[in-house]
């Protein structure tokens, strides 16, 4: 059954990417400024390569770290999350509460092979940092099994 769930997630992810590309083409450069909800769904990424690592930084302000999900499948890194914000305005006689809930998702192709078991992520001051060690060919790919 897990294979079915993975297949569905991959298909839905591809459909989401295609829809995002279509919206970007339709709205052009001015679309993000006139429609802030689109910018929330597409956090900005910076991907830097060092000798040993790929380091991705994503600006995701106003998100609880528990509401962020990071998934690496094959060579695709996907970051998904939910923004939940409440604000109370007014005085003692007149008061209103504004609630804002928004989901975001962003996927990118990882340009190099990485060691998925050694990936580390931190979230501080609205910046998500993911450190992905590059595969050097020295890591063992198999598992030793001992007979008893």
C-alpha cells in the first residue's frame, strides 16, 4: 500500500507544479505583487554548493516549525507548510479578530546526488536552512547482514 501513496503524491506534486507554472505565465512579473497569496505558496530559495554540501535556504516567515514538512524523494526536494496567524485589533468597545490560514508548497530538483540519511534542517528567524551532504562515492550502499 505505501507504493500507492507515494505514486499519488508524485502525481499530485507534478500537477501542482504545472498549475503553478501556468499561473506564473498568465500573471507575468506583476502577478506576485498584485496577488500576495501566490508568493506565500512559493517561498524563495537560495541553493549554494560547497565542496561537500548543497545548502538550501528558504524564506518562510510566520510559520511554526511544527507546521513545516520536508520531503526528499528521488532527486526532488519538497517543502510544504501551513501559515496560521491571528491578530486582535480594536479597543475595549470595538474589537475584531483576523485569522489567516494559508498553505504553501515548493519543490526543486536537487542537481547532485546526496546522502539522504545525513540531511539536516534548521529553522531560525523565518529562514529554513537545509544542509544536504553530497554523495562522494565513498559511502557504502549496501548493508551487512550477519547470520546467527
